[in-house]
């Protein structure tokens, strides 16, 4: 039987060029190249790899990203792509004491060659899920700009209304762009403003806002307040023009979510609702071959703690290297589930009684939810509220 040679391609990507280093099975350099980030450059990259390996399947590519036109071009050409955590390669980069794009490409190839058995190739989500995720990310980026600006000089503002991306909130920020402006308004002024915005509870909300803005608040210096408030008004003006488009985004998100085959599973999670269910599906994905088990999802989403032991010293700390949007969605869902699912509320209260902080208790609950969702997700079965309590009772009887 003819021996099949595998070559390992490390690709250090950048906005305008990519460096490639290819190692053979013995770890010797089989070739290196720099190409431009252009149609001609990507065509040159694919030809270069095929010239060395012959078959795209025999040239796994290792890159510190999992999206973009470079990744799409490699996948379309049939090359296996393995996304690597930048921190993994960074440890070897520091040990080498040198830093160039060519060296980074070589380290990527060397890491892929040594760790291939522990890596999983990138499997793109379905087109439907990719579009759903892109819509959610676009909406999030837009709102994050406004949130970051307000936190810099007007941190109480995001707390005054349930949502930033609604006309009433944006109109309030235009009318009262600083804390001083909000404090200068009477309850009657605020109630009249809210009535003009057709707020459902103008008097009650006006009283709440009047009280909140008069509580002790962190305040920026006058220069920061002037510059940030001007920037905020620019962002709000842009958002005001895009509110209708955001509504279209919401409609599109829910339309894509309703069409997805995994809709019943995520839509049926207690407390997920119309806002969290699409986010959970978008971050989780729909490829059943992507994860080796629930543990890999727990690590990816940061719900499982990181163990540390040195001699007799032992501890566990929060996992920092994770997908932050995934972690946020799971933590928010876990908290909402305590209000909708009895056993989830009991679990949270038990952790609090053990002395755990609220965030640690929610993280522990999210970690448990990952195992439950993963089991149902593998079987394409919606969550059944009776399953977990029944399994817990059966486990308790078996242990007795």
C-alpha cells in the first residue's frame, strides 16, 4: 500500500498578507511563502499547498482564527482547517524569544503537527445559522458602541430603561444628554416627556428616573462629560435612524430562528424566551460532530472552572479563556431559568447557602445546563421539564 504523507501548514494571517510555513511528517520545513490577501494571493496559496501535498486532505492548515475570507477559501478548496487558540501558540512564541510573521507561521505548523490528535477540524455552521449569528453580532456591536460611551461619563443612563435600542430611550438621551440635565428635570417634566413618547407608565417611570438620577453617582470631569456627551449624541443620532432597521434585524433573527431545525430545543428552554433562545442557538451551533462531549462546550463557554494544584495547595478559578458571548448567553439563561424552573431555583439557592457568590452559583447552574442541553441536542429532542427531577430521584434511590 502506498504510504500517504501528511504535511502541516501553519498560516499566520493578517489584513493585507499571510505567511505560510509547511512541515513534513518528520518536522522538516517543506516550504514557506508569503501571499497577499487578494484573489490572486489566495489562489497562489492553494496552488502552493497542492504542489507540496498533492491532495488538499493531506495538508491540514492551522490558523489563529475561525472565520474570514482566508478560512472560507481554504474550506472551499477542501483543506482541513484547525483553529488554534492564540494563547497556545503564544507560549511557544515566548519560549523562542523571537517574533516575526514567518516564525509565527512556523510555530503554528509545529503546534499543529504535535497536537493534531487533540485538535478538531473546523466544521462551518449551516448557512442559516451563519446568517442568524451575523445578524445578532451586528446588532450587538451597534448597541455596544452606545453602552461604552455612556459608561464613560453617564453610567446611570443604561439603567433607566429596560432597553437601549428603543425609541423612548434614544429620545431621552437626546433630551437629557448628561446627568446634570437629567437632574434638572422635575417629575412633571419627565412624565410629560414620557407621555409624548407614548410610554405605557409615564408617571411611575418618571418618579423612578427622578429618584435614580439623584442617587450618588460616579461622575466624569467636565471635559470628559462634554466630549463624551457630544460623541453619544452622534451615536444616538445614528441609532435613531437605524431603529427601524434594528426592528428588521429582530424580525430577521426570529424568522431565521423559527426556520432552524433546532428551534424546538432552544425555544423550549425555560427562561430562554425570544431574546436568549436565538443567541444560544447561534453560539452553540448545529454541527453534531463539532464537540467531543459536554466538557468541551463547558470549556468553550467558560462555565467549567479551571483546576489548579501545586503540592497540597488546591483551588479552582473562573475560566478566562473562553468565547465571551457564549458565556454571557449561558449565564443569562441560567439566571432566567431560576425563575421558571423549580429545580434550577433550588440548585441556585443551595449554592448560595454553601457560601458561593451569586455569579459562582449562576456559573455552576450554567455548567449543569450545558450537560442537559448537550444530551438533548445530540438526540434532537426538546427539553422535557420532568426529565431532570426524575433522573435526580432515580440517582438518589440508587445511591441509598
